[in-house]
């Protein structure tokens, strides 16, 4: 074997050795992955994300995927001549839109199941309606009725624990039911956060369309790779964080205040960002961790 080839093999071995302590530390621990954004729109990125989660499963993690599908919902609404309307980032969801959203999310869900199964791992796709997983009530936006948009009020994780115990990889789409058994669309970030809290996840990873947190989004040098919960709260209170990242960071803090050990915000557009964040010392996104953790 040539010297260059030997060096390449040695580098691969170093990567595996670096990953070993993380594999040992999180063996049989639950990790919830919120999957959405541009990573869902690109077929190659989609395959990479599924490969990452499948690998986590095969090395001993217990992953749960909670996915969105907003771009596909908007596309299908356009096909039937219906415009998408948003209020404070939430889709206004009348009865027709709800029907399309549920159809599209279930279609996405089964596509992801198929991709996981093709890699040799058993997966089960469910919605928040199955087994009473996600109970909701109507959500209002600044007092405005925006239709069938759900606010999660209770989570019954039994169906998830049952699937994990039987060695399945659960894939959840964010549809829930209210007390009258009406269907509601749920923000996928909210659903992932609620699921992570309910199952006591070790980690909650958000695959997003940005690299992570910045103190100043216009200044690349202000990137935050690691931050304590109290510091993250200060970012919100100071007004530094705004836009779509504000509710996401709020979800992160809420998750950690309710039992989730670490939260990761990653760029889902970057191939294998999930593996790079979890299995390397430097990481690649933003990790939020408890104030009393020794990191």
C-alpha cells in the first residue's frame, strides 16, 4: 500500500477512535432529531440525514425523528390554486389546508420510513394522533384565530417507548388531535421539543437552515459554538436573538428546563452535520448545555 493510501486509512481510524467515547457515553440513550427546512427539499441532503440517523441507531443510540414538511405543503397548496398565508411564522390552516397538510405530512413520513428501511433498519411512521401521542388545543397568534393550528397540551409517549423497546426507529409527523378528535397542524419545532421532554431525551438536535447561533448574524466571527442555558436566556432577554431563531431558542431552553440534557442547533444543509456535531470534539453547530455541566 502506498504511503498516501496508508495516511488516508490512518485518518479514517483516527475518526473512528475519536467517536468511540461518544458512542460509549450515549449508548442506549434517546436522541430526538427535528428534521425540516432545506435539508428536506434536496434529495441528496435528505439521504445524508437519514444515513446519519440510521448510523446513530446502529451504533447504539435510540433516535426518534420528528419531521416537518412546510415547503411541500406550500407546493401542494399551490397545485390546487390555494395561496399559503402565515401569521407570525405560523401557517393559517383552514379545513381545506388542514386536509392537504395531513396528506402531505403522511406522504413525507412514509417516504422517510422507506429510506430508513432501505438502509436495513426497521422504522415505523406515526403521527401525533396515533396512540394519543400529541393532544392539542387551538393555538392563537396574538389573539387571532389561525384555524387548525395546535398548541400541545399533553404528550403520551407510551407508543414511542413501545417502539424503541421493540428496536424500531420512530418517525413522527406533527399532527395532533384535540378533545373532540379534530386534527390540528403543529409546528414541528414545538412537536420535537414536546416529544424530547416526554421521553427524557439525552439530546435534542434541530436541523435548520443556518449554522447555529450568532451574537450578530452579520458577523461570522460572532458564531457561538457552546453556550449555557442561562447565557442563552440572556441572549433572548437582551434582544440579540430575533426572527425565526427566537421561538426556536425558546424551545431549546424549555426542553432543557424539562429534563433534556443537551440541545444542538445545526445546519441541515451541510452533509453529515449531525454526525460531525455528535462524534467530534469541536462539533460543527451550537450546543446548549446546563449551567452546572462541566464541559
